């Protein structure tokens, strides 16, 4: 990587180190979730591994005090940046009452936390997209200056919800950032069988908005693209489609066997581009990170992950009497 690229983006050494810390925390939480799942302690994992750079790069480009985010299930890096904690994510993994996302009722990955303006999503993929558009419309009507940021997979960009949401946002020039996290697979379906166009971002022109494809393993490239999109939205110029290209390093979920549709060689090849390694190397080349600091950072993160795990494992489940809370009838 070119030296000091972050400075050109107005990012300080401290800021990029903070970005790296959140990427690393996301990875370590995810790795712990897999261990807990395989040892029979938590029922389900859907991973962020391979997408942390895109998630953290994007979330750092937003206004964390003001903007609304409508993430999809892999976005551990996005929600951590917006203020959700490791403990809260673990409470969700263990499905405990104190889980802020759903009080232990939903699968992990259905992020929602009102105080951090993380808008809860539903299980049918891409339903968060029209919600993001609706919130942006409300903001525009009320004269607010926030943008909404929503993410989805490239497979999900084939759903009607994406096209309807993008069209409406384009027509009404709404401040929405549509970010497609292209990880090359939709469960077992490879990218070549998902799209006839080359890039997901090629679709933007049909909805009258700019579309860009960036390296999803490069948090600075993603930061730049999302910052430009946010500035554009705040200036009243409308939505942007950002596509980040990386690779899903784990199976689709803890219930998937990826070796039935891809090879270990392909995964090993993708791991050579893992941003945890390449961005770490960039920070070292620029004198921002060294071996001692890296060890210290890893130790701190493991302490956080261990404490979160212990807390969540020992926390109570929701009381049976609370079963019908938040359930509404017509
Ligand atoms: C409407 C709908 N169809 C199918 C599913 C089942 N499903 C869950 S995730 C997924 C794959 C999505 O792939 P992609 O959008 O590329 O996201 P990724 O998991 O690769 O990040 C599918 C088919 C669903 N949840 N909702
Ligand atoms: Mg995908």
C-alpha cells in the first residue's frame, strides 16, 4: 500500500489505529462465536470474517451521533463502530434476556439498538433497504441532515426490495447510501450465477445515482467512497450505490458446509488478501503499529471477548412470562 494514504483522507494515525482495533475486535468476537457454537454453547453463527475492512471503513465515514444505519446480518464491524458492545453481541449469541437486539428472541445478526440508531432488520433479506429509504424520506421531510446507510449482500441485490428502494431514492433524491458487500457467494451460489452484469454498481445508472466498486479489503478505499456518498447525500444530491468486493472467509453460517461448493485452495487464496493482515502491515509500514503494540492490542481485545463471553454465558434467559411481550395482534 502507498504510504500515508490515510493522511490524504484527513484521517489521523490514531483514527486508523482505532479502525484497526474495531476490525480486530470484530474478527475475535466472530472466532469466539464459532468456538462456542462448535462446543454446543450457542445455537448459530453468521460471520463477518473477510468483510470487517468494508464494514469498519464505511462506518467510520458516517456521523455516529446522527446517521441511521440499517445493517445486514454480517455487519459486526458496523454495529461495533456505532456503539454496540462485545458484551451485547455475546448476549445475542447466547440468546439471553439482556440482549439489546431482541431480548434473546431472534437469531444473532438481527441487529437493532435504538440509542445508537441501529434499525432492526427482519430475516427476509433486503427488507432493510426500503426501510432505509423511508427513514431518509422522513428525514428530508423534517429538514434533518442525517443520511441513512444500509447494507446487503450481492445475492440480495437481486431482490425486488433493492430495486424498488433504489428507484424511489433516486427519483426523490434521498440521502441514502446503499452498500453492497459483495463476498462472491450467496450461500452456495457463486457470483457468476447471480448477476449478468459485471458489477453490482453497474445497476446504479438505472436509478439515476452514481455507482462505485471498491476493494472491500481496503478500509481506506471504502472510507473514501462512503464519505463521498455521505457528503453527497447531505448536500441534497441524492443516493449512492457503493459495492465493496471481498470474500466470505467462513462458511455461509454455522449450519453450512462450504466444502460442498468451493475448494479449500480457493479459500486459502482469499486469505492472503485478508485485511486483518494487509491493513496491519500498512499500519506497521507507516510506523503506526509495531509488534509490542499489536500484542498489547490483541491481549486487550481477548480480555474484552473473554469478559463478554463469561458475562453472557452466566446471564439469565428471558422469563417465560415475557413470551408475549412485543407481540402484537391486529
Ligand atoms: C427473501 C429471502 N430469500 C432467501 C433467504 C435465505 N437466505 C438467507 S441469506 C441468503 C444468501 C444471501 O446472499 P448474499 O446476499 O450474497 O449475502 P451473504 O450471505 O453472501 O453475505 C439466502 C438465500 C432469506 N433469508 N430471505
Ligand atoms: Mg454474498
